[in-house]
C-alpha cells in the first residue's frame, strides 16, 4: 500500500514533465538517432581528442619520415579527412545543442508549472490553517464564556445554598 502511494506521488510530481517526454532523446529513438547522439557526445570527450591527436601525429610522422607516401606534405588527404569530419560533426553538434535547448526550455516550463502548483498548494494549506486557527480561537472564546457562565452559576448556587441554609437555621 505504501509503495503504491509513493509511486502515485512520484507520477503526480512529474505530471508537468509528461508532455515533454518525447524530447528525451536529442535525435529521436531510432537507430540513427541513438548513434548520432552518441557520436555528437563523443566529440567533446578527452578520449576523442587524445585519440585524434595520436592518429594525426602517427599519420604525419609516417609521412614525414618516409615510412609511407600515401599523403606527403602538405597532407592533402589529412586535410580532406578533417574537412569531412567537420562537415558531419558541426551539424550533429548543432542539432544536439538545439534539441538540448528545446529540452531545457520544456523542462524549465514544467518546473515552473510545478513550482506554481506547489505555491498554490501552499496557499491552500495556509488558508486552511488560518481557517482552523479562526475556528480554534472561536472555540476558545466559547469555552471562556462557558467557563464564565459556569463560574457565575456556581457562585449563584453557592449564594442560594447559603440563603437556604440561613432560612433553615432561622426557622
């Protein structure tokens, strides 16, 4: 029962995010989308930069040392490889940034709605607390009046009892 409550509360908490679930994957959920996003994310990693630097150094080293002659100075093939990489990397990175911006905007709006909902719930709780405080004060006032009436009646009963006692003794 408790687990069901937690799950329900969790789903209710994320209700403002539900309309934006389709934005979770930057490139879509297709095979291409998953691979393209992974590729775009890989471009900014130290692993990519170090690997590319090592490959370029080996490429230039082999060609300068004369161990191979497939891309001699001025390294036209290497330049072509960098151009091809840039031609694919730039659009993928821009697409990833654009989709991330869309996701960020949608989730920010959802968070804003959630904060507004929390503020509204807080106001409702505050109003309820104010109403209950008013009811408690009213009950305390009634209790005070009843106590005063009880004291007055007790005093009056004591006076009447004393009066009866005097008359009984006088007769």
